[in-house]
């Protein structure tokens, strides 16, 4: 996968100078390919310097949103003794650049109402940027400075290290986080995904400005993806791409490390005196590029991703009152895919809830869903997407997720067709292919009354 978590789930003005050099005029070799008549009108813009971006123009509001990412630059590239390096870099890139120290840089962002953020996933490193059109000249210059001349001064570095260590210490008291940390360690055993993307107390303490400067070598033109939405033309964008990203060097992109989930069929327990026991279950999932992926989306909507109305919620919460919430969801990483189930329940009900989850897996594979379930799932999955595209940054973010997953520019149109064409038989077939309860890795955090078969985990992995 060229990852997204699921969802869902951030350039310099054209006619102004950057560092005293005038921005290039619109060049004859600017290339723009449009997708008119599609789900959304995405233009593929190739700058004179050869940098490509996807663009959705919208001149109704004077706002420009940019989302950008760097493939294979995320936490899985962190050395074992530098866990959290990508995360720390995401905290530091807006803490001073060029001649501006942390206070000066943050002050300019605030004065211009510019939103700039960076984030580090397991696979990739990304950023988001949003500015008013009237401030785009200086705003894009600040973005360029952050990417090409970050300072990594000692004062903000120390402050961010302390903030991350405090976050980690706080997380170590939260049952949900503890369960996820143990689960990642077990299902990704032997792979960098098993490490702590947010860092450990000791790895964060030892990080230096030189470590962060070394990290920046991961961010290159060759692994860059850019999506833009809002009040900007293709001609303007072509020049901006070269101004902001043109100075980036080539990055050495590591090879993928395909893996499979470990610890299948095992149960792990971390004892914690809490009112409810957290239950995290994981089994192999399905890739977003798989021809059956959209059928699997429909299946999982009915099974557990839709919350209220899903089979898991109906059976575990509505009929029996055993939980406040239960969800199933796919995670599509670069090197492996996972289907998760998350819930919590009273300690006396742990085995009953796990049994109900397994029963719903069996019901989905052994019997057909109803036509109403199918119709409701299709209506929601098709109708909810346009309703979620309520801002320029959300549109840009959606486009970037497609690019990072290396999906085609017409993917959204194909998605709608595939969902519309889904049949009851398709759902049952993909359920039989994907749902494998015998491969569940289960993590419990709490004090369940019956846990004889569980492996006790006393010390949390990759936190100290």
C-alpha cells in the first residue's frame, strides 16, 4: 500500500520573488491533463521542471490548500535506536527555518493565517498547507524554507523531545494505547512496523539536530506527491511547484519488505486494574489495489465499520448491552494488510464478546446478507464521499491519499462503479476469502476472569 487509517481519511506565488530570484514565467512545456466529466474534475499538472501535481480548481473561496507526501519516508525507516525520528522531524519542521527562529517562523504563520503541519506515518511522511490567496507569496516562501532550510535549533528540539516523552508517558496509562502497542509488537514481529512510531523514552532523549538533518535526506523530488485544491490555476501551480519543491534532491527509496502477520491464533494479556477490559483483535486484511477491495468495503460496512446499524453493534451492544462501541476496520500498509476489531467490555463478559465476534465472522461467510443490507451499504458508501468533501483541504487530502497509494486519477469513478455493481454473491465470496477467525491475534488489557490460555505481557515493548 501507498498508505493512507484509513483517511482519511499541505507551495510560492507566481509573480513574486523567492530569496530575491523572480519566479519563472509560465513555460511553454507546462503540461495539464484534465478529467472533465469525472467524479471530481482533477487536472494533472506537470511543471516546466518536471514535478507533477493533481489539481482541483475552485475560485469561489480565496483559499489554497496543498497536501504533499514523500513515499517510504516514514517511521519504518527509523533506525532501531532512533525510533520516533520521523515523528520528531514532523514536530520540528515548522520550528524555525532560514533566518527565522522558532518564534519568528511561528509568528509569521500566525500573522498570515497560514496553516502548516507535518505528520509521520509508518510508511510515509506528509504535510498539509493552507493559505488565503492574498497571502500566497510569503506563505509559499515559508513552506519552501521549512522543507529546504529547517534550523533544528536546540531550544525547540529540547522542547519537542520533552513534549513527545510526556505524550508517551501519558499514553502508557491508557488501556487502548497499551493494547495497540502490544498488538503491533506481536503481529509485526520481525518487521519495522513492530517498533514504536512515536519513539521510546530513551530514543527520543538521544536524538540530535544531526539526526534530523539526516532524516531530511528521505525527502526527495523522486518520492514526492502533491495535491492542490482551491483558488489557483494550473499555470500558477506549475511555477509554484518548481519554486517550492524544485530544490529538493533525489532520495534513495528503500525496497519494500513484504511481510505476513505473526502470532496467529494467540491471545495476549496485560493486566491492568480498569473497569473494563480492552479487546483488540487482528487478522490479515486486503489491499486497496485488490480487485475485491470494494466488495470487501461493502462487506465490512455491514459487518462492523458502520457503527450503529452494523451486525457487530447490533449483536454486542444493542441486543446484549455488552459494550459502548465495537468496530471493524481495514488498515492497508505498504508491506502488509490488516483487518482489526476494537471494543471493550466488562471483565466478566470478555469471552462472551469474543465468541460473538467469531459468530459474526461465521455468519458472514456461511449465509448471504440481505438485499436491504446490501442496498443500505451501497447507498452510504457512495453517498457519503461527496458529503465529506466540504473543504479545499479535504479535497486535497483525498487526492493525496490516492497518489500515495499509487492509484489512478480516475479511481473514484471506478470505486463508485464497483460499489454499484456489488451483489450479494460478491459479498459472500469476498467474506469467505478474507474472514479468517482462526488467524486472529487477540490482545486483552484489563483483568478478565478467565484468561488461562493467554500469554502474560508484563513489560510494554518499545516504550522505555
